[in-house]
């Protein structure tokens, strides 16, 4: 269900956020003449805007809650600092091995993204039957630019099957989740 985070009384155990971090398309001019340094195909947000959105969502959480926050290498430390400023503590840095990746400045290929697993208050215990079964690195091929892997949703649903969940910056509705974003 689509929810207006600025106009609801709902409370959530889980926030799952994939912020539109500021960046530009890469690409070699001779190979992709129209992409090098161009803006992305979607609106991005400043760090201040992302912090403001996450702060509002955090107001909707239960006393003990979990934040799963996507970030790229460029914003790894800023993402963690934003979450910590909102009272979250780091539990784990999960890594999505994308199999492919973007050769930034044509040096190394960035073939991963981070999913920060953070909590506020007391750590909410995971489902007993899932203890020790989820690996901190998961592999799934990229489907389209910026689309996150299906396995991330499945991991969260397995760890916290009965939790109330809010997806920030969502692109589509998902059963069992409330969602907020300009693309739903």
C-alpha cells in the first residue's frame, strides 16, 4: 500500500531504503557519446534531503526498529553517518555482488553495493529458523539500472516475517509492505 510518510499514524518495525544518491552516468565518449557525465534517468537527492526523508520515516518506527539502507561505495560512510545521527547502530554491512559492474573512470569495476543492516533501540531478534542461514554477501545479476535484487526483499521477509515494513523510494508496490516514493 502506498503511504504518505508525512501524513500517517502507522508504525513500522522495518524501514528499507534505497535513496537516489547524487551521481552521474559514466561512459566513454567514443563508446557512449550521450552518456558521459549526464544526469541519471531519475531525480536524485542531496545528502540533506535523504537525511530529512529518513528522519521522517524514523519517526514512524516502533521503539525497537531495523533500518536496511542501500548505498554505493561513494556514499558508504555518509550513509552510515546519516543513520547513526538518527539513532541507529550498525549490525552488519551486507554486500550485493552484482556480477557485472561499472568501470568508474575506467580503473576498477565497481561490481557491488552495500546494504547497511542497522537497528535502533534493542535489536529485534530474527526468526529462529533463519539464525545463521543468511550470508552477508549475496549474488544476483543486475536487472536494470538502480533496481535492487529480489533476494534483498526475501532476506528481510525471512529474517522478520511478521514485521511491519516500509519501503522508502519504492518503484512498485509489494505485498506485505507499505511504500513511499515518487515512482510508485
